[in-house]
């Protein structure tokens, strides 16, 4: 069988058009920047009917328009590659077509999500407003792409080969190489080539997103719980408590992150059970947070209070006990252990939460110090509300804007941290398909073979970029009102 | 001001003590010591042999006592063998035990002996730190001016095409961690698969003889990640200054746009980026570790990885002391500098 080319027969027609369009687009962008620096902004004049128009023509007016059209053309063409590829499939539409066809469930999910969100965007609050900003939409699209990929890949959909399967003769083979001795029902190619152990790079990259999607948002959420539970009282009360907690936070922040990872994640330290003890401390914060949140609101209505507390805390407590318990480790008592987390995952999770929480603490503390001087806080104090009610139900909701934006940025940073852990071979098992580990493996042969290292690198880049753009869009939209 | 600095220095010393104690505690946990004994002695040592090996070198004392010995506030441990020879941390081989000093810790200037490199820690740290210093110097030289230029160009006309293009570029670089941008840069500029081969994919030869060819990629990789952040801060600060009243007055007075930017806006717009640049140092330290590993440049970051990977206790402690001091001193400088640059803020 012939090896696949990147774009296949579809590319014979589309490739030349793409080259021309990209060249035009790039030169127009350069021209536009030069114009915006060298020429003054076009002056506006008011027409009799109340509309505005530019008085002078010239490059200052047509350059931006032409750039936009060329950009749209490039985008449309790229979309054609994907849609055409999804229909035609691997041999006809090349590697890109093959990948696009594998990802059809993701495309369908994305289109449905975007269609529904844009239809009902006026009723969806801040989330709906996101669809008013182009930057925010691009970011959200990138993030949701990887979320869907991670979800589907968790059930082994999308993958062309099992991520750990080694096929003899496929070691370091180029992208699009047909599978040697492919049997009936097996996928016929290694779409993005094989890695140093003859595994499929494409499937490993997709499977790697599952790990990131599973750990990064949850770890960030935990870090926020810790940061909020400690940061609100520090900012609200101030004084000795604030000095002490800030000192602790600065202590952790002064540590070089990588040294901390080395100290926490090496097998010898894991054997002492230290990460587990840290999990015991860190994972109790969500419980405290929920308990205080409910209790401060319904303290006056004991019946409701106890019902809600029971509904929320009992499952959380069982979950907490199961998570910190593990067979054959330092904390191991039988009756409350329903499942075990893979030890590597728990250690990675704990260290990422530990590194992230001081920064969240500082942000929440700053916001609390700012907001506690507002009139509505004074009003609540005059009403005789308790301090925790004021912190959680008056200050926290009013700090949500910056916190949501920071949450998005921090998921991105957590993704980078997970990659760093993988890059140094810490925590996760060496055969794990997560992006950091695959980049680390791929870089060893980088001067000869590019294809094992680059796909996970671009995957990580696009996810973090998407989160940053999403945060930017959210910031812009939340500042508007 | 003097009192402020004094208090900050006090907090700094307290922080450094706490941090080194944490590192000391973690590296002295028993499984770590066992690993150390086995790598230094013999992989097939029995548990008793490990214990006697550790006992002979004073590792079996309580952690606070060992920490005090490392600091140099308690007389250090001596082991008297059955035949009467005395060995200890302060006693070099061939030295008469009676003449050796009682205290030898970092307060006496004794940093210990690295078990991985078989050299005194102080020598390793000074040479490695020098190499990283060279790297950092070029990173700063590349990163700071280009970030400031990017930020000022983007911020002087908010919302223009220049602003959007440069802001997109800045966001992309902040979203690219060093191990991603480094891999991409090596792939494009140094691999034989693409074939450009403008630069070298390893900086190992740059330790003796840094040239543009072998040193540019590591410098660029670190600079790119920090650059986006500084550029965005500069842009925000510049955009804010450009809407100020006095800029409008200058425009109404008929001052030309380039003059407004250079003479009126720039100085006030650069206050915020100054603090950001100083606070960027701890981040750079992280980047240095990754880049030195990726490009095989045997500087401070590379030493950290080696020390941590082999549980080289004294080297690891020295590394953490140095990095903590770097972090805290840059924080102090940024606070003091901020006060000097911005007369509206006073310390008290």
C-alpha cells in the first residue's frame, strides 16, 4: 500500500489555492501594520443621514477590509480541508482527511454546542455573552475541542490503535505509513507516524488529552477551594491570621516549582506516605467550604440546614475517605474505601493543588480586602450577619468576575505544570500517553524524527492558548457591564 | 525606609530558614537516606549495613540536630570507630581530628560535599551559577527591550491592527511553556529533518565558548515565555497612561504623536513593567531548569535536576538556599524600586 500524503488527492486542487491565499493574507497583514504605524488614522465625517464615513480613501481604509476578506478566505479553505476530509476519508484526503474523519464525533458535538449556545445566548448570562466576542469564541472552541476529544477518548472512541500497542516494523515510521501486515478490521495507517517504541502517535496524543482534561480542571477547582477558604478570612479579618497565612503562602511561592515537584513526587517520598497526608489536609477544604457555605446561610432554619448539610456532606465525606484511603499504603482502613486512585495520579494531583493554592489565596485575599470596604458589606454588618455569611454570600459573589477569569488562566497553568511533571518523568508511569511524557520521549530523537514530539507539543500549546483566549474574552465581556 | 528594609530582611531570613528546614526534612526521610546509602555504598547492602553506614556518617541523629549542625550552630557529629580513628563532617581525610574545627556549617562558610559530583558544594554552585548567569544575562538583554518595545507599540494606539497582532503574539508566547517552544524551535531550526540547521540543538559547547549558533536557541526559548507577560503588562500600563489628562493636554497643545509617546507617556508607563520584570526572576529560574535540561547546558538548573534526582542532600540544600535568596531579593528590589519610581506611594 502507498503511504499517505498530507492532503491526498483533495490537496492537488486545494493546495495551490491555499499557498496563494496565505501569501496574500500575510503580506496584507504586514501592510496593515505598516499603515497603522506610518499613516494617521482615517478621519471620519458625518453624513447628512447621520452615518459615518471615512473622508479619504487610500490604504488606511482598504487595507483592513482586504485583510479581513483574505483571512476569511484562508479560514474557509481550511474548513474545506476538514469537511472534505471528514467525508472522503483517509486514502483520498490524505492524513488530514483521515484525522478529520476520526474526529467526526468531536465535530458533531462542537457544532451542536455552538449552535445551541448561539441560539440561546441572551438567556445564558456571562456564558452567553462570551459568544459576542470573537476572541472568546475562538478560545472556547479550542478548549471544547480538547474537552470533547478527552471525553470520547476516555471511552476509546476516536483512537485508531490502542495507545500502548506496539506494532513491529513501525518504529519511528513517518506520518501516513501503512501498517505492516494489517489485518481485517484494523486501521490501515499510522496517521501521525510511530514513536520510538512503535506506538501510534496520533492515538497517544488523543489519549493524552483525557489525562489533562481529567486532572487540570479538578485540581484547579481544589486549589480554588483551598485558596478561597483561607483567603477570605485572611482578607476579611486581617491582623495576625493574615500575617501568618500570608507568610505560609509566600513560603510556598518562594520555592522553585520543579524542586518542590522533585521533593514531593519521587518514589522514596511517596513510600513515606507524605503525599497522602497532604491529600488528607488539602482535600478536607472542599468539605469545610461546603459546610460553612450552607451553615452560614441556613443557620436560622435548623431543619433546612441539617437536610442540606446531610445531602451535600455525606456523599462528599464518603468520596473523601475513599480518595485518601488506598490499599497497601500508609492510610489503609477497610470499611470506607470504595475505590482506589492510581497512586501516580493522586501524587500528581496533590502536588499540583499544593503549588496552585497560594496564588489563589493571594488573589482572594486581595479581593476580600478591597470588597470589605464597600457599603453593602457595611449594611450586612449592621443587619447583624455573621462574618462567614458576609464572606461567602456577600464578598465572594461580588468577586466572581476576576475569579472566573483567573480560573480559566489557572487551568492553563495547571496544564503547563502537568506537562512539566511529565517532561521530568515525575509521577505518572513512563508508558503514560500524557503530553509532557510524550514530549520528553520524543525530544531525545528530535534532530532526526520530528513527528513523535511535535503533535503533543502542539496539542498542549493549543489547549493552553484556548484557555488564555477564553479568559481574555471573559474578561472583556465581564468588564462591559 | 531603613526600618522597612530591615524588617523585610528579617522576614527573608526567617523564610529562608523555614524553607531550608523543609528541604532538609524531606531529603532526610528514611527512604531517601536508604537510597543515598545504597547508591553511595553498595546496591545489595542489607538493612543492618545500611543502618551502620548511615550511623557512621551521622545521618541517624534527629533531624533538628542535623539541621543545626548543617547551619553551624551545633558542634558537628563525630564517629569513633573501634580502632580509635575518628571521622566526621568537619574532618577532611588525612587531617588530625584534634585540629579540625568543632563547628562546620554554612555559617562558617562550609557548604558540604556533593555525593554526586564528588566535589565541594561551594565550588559546584559557583561555577554552575556563573554559567547560568551568562545565560540569564543574554535572556534579559533579549527579553526586556523586545518586550517593552512590543508593549509600547501595542499600547500606544489601543485597538489598532498593530495592537491586535502584537497582543495575539504576546498571548501565544505566554501560552507556550519552554518545553513546547524549545522542542518546536529545535525541530524547525536545528533538526536535519527540516534541514534549515541554522542553530545547534544542544548548548553543551556553549559552556566554554558561547556563540550565536549554539547559544541563541536556549536564550530565545526562555525569553519568549517571559516576554509575552511583560509585553502585556506594558501594553496595559501604556494604554492607561495614554488616556490620562496630561496626554490629552499635550495633544491639544499640538505636540506631535511620537513626541508624546517618547517624552510624556513612556516614563510613567514603565513603572508597572519594572516590578513585573523583577518578579519575573523566579519564573525565569523555572524556565532555566527546563531549558538547561532540554539543551544540555550544565548550569544551575541542570545541577538542581541532578541533585534532586540523586538525593544529593547538601547540594540540594545549597541550591534551594540560592534560589530562595534570588526570589526574595528580587521581591525586595521590586518593592523598593516601586517606591522610588512612584512618588505617590510611601512606605510606612
